């Protein structure tokens, strides 16, 4: 039988601490959230591998190291209202729930919405609301947000998401695919968006964010 608690400790010590993640709150979140509860039953033995885990066709649980670095970059506080874009099975939602005041987890796959809602509720993550809708449109009903967290890479950030940030709010995520991916922070100040790059990062993409390219004759 797998000792998941030992596996979780090893993940934090060998996959996360070794990649310049020093935030105590982020480390505590990874120590305390049972990753195995958020993967399909047949894949529980792989819950703590150093890699992405496909939890549904084309949808992934991001490997621990880049996810932890992004959460550290987001500098989340207990006063923050967070929109998570791409909730999937709810693992990142659970991590965010331990860091923020409240979390809206947006997911467009209805099966994943049902799964994550049930798992989060059973584990007592009561400050997370799982909602269903197109990822690229955000969730305006609960806006504005202090933080919008992209749980996967995008090619572009739609204006609809940036419009849901409160003044002084920030969006954190990986923009660009594969070797071109960069972890960025976009901040809204007086209606103007400023952008800063933090580090190179390659994570699996979210659906719906590709740029439609025009034919050139």
C-alpha cells in the first residue's frame, strides 16, 4: 500500500524546494493537500510523479514544480478573491483555497465540474465555488477579482479576463506554448494593463486560448 503522506513530503522536498520555492504558505499548501484525491482512481499510484498527469482527455494536472513557482509568483494573501481559470479536477483549487480568502474555480467540462465539486466538498474546501462556463470568458458574475490564476498555458489573454480584474489586481499564468512559454504577471492599474515576465516555463495548454490566424495571400 502506498504511503501517500510520505510521497507528498518527498514531492515537496525533491520537486518543489529544489526549484527556488521558499514561500512557507505555498509549501504548507502542497504538504497538506492530498494530490492523490484529485487524480483518477486507476492513476492514484502516479499522483506524486515528477510530471504532468492527464486527468481527462487533453486536460492535465500540472507537475508540482512549475505550479508551485506560479503560486509563489502570485503572492496570494488571505484577503484575495481569486478566479482560477481551468479548475480541472480541483487540485489547484484546493491549493488556492489554503492561500486565498475565496476562490471561484471555472471549468468548462461538465464532468470535471461535477468531479471537482464533489472532491472539494468531501475534503472540506468550503471557500471554493466551482462554476461551469467557457474558460476564455472568465466568470463576470463574481468579478472583480484580486487575482486571476491560469491553470495551464494560453497563447493570449483575452480582454474579457483582464476586464474582470479589480484595480490593482493581477493575472498570473504561463503565456506561450512549449519552449516559448513564459510565466507572467499582468497588473491592472487605472484601467491600464502592465506586463512583466518572471521566468521561462512550459506547462500544458488550456483549451480555447489559441489565436485565430488569418490567411495571407
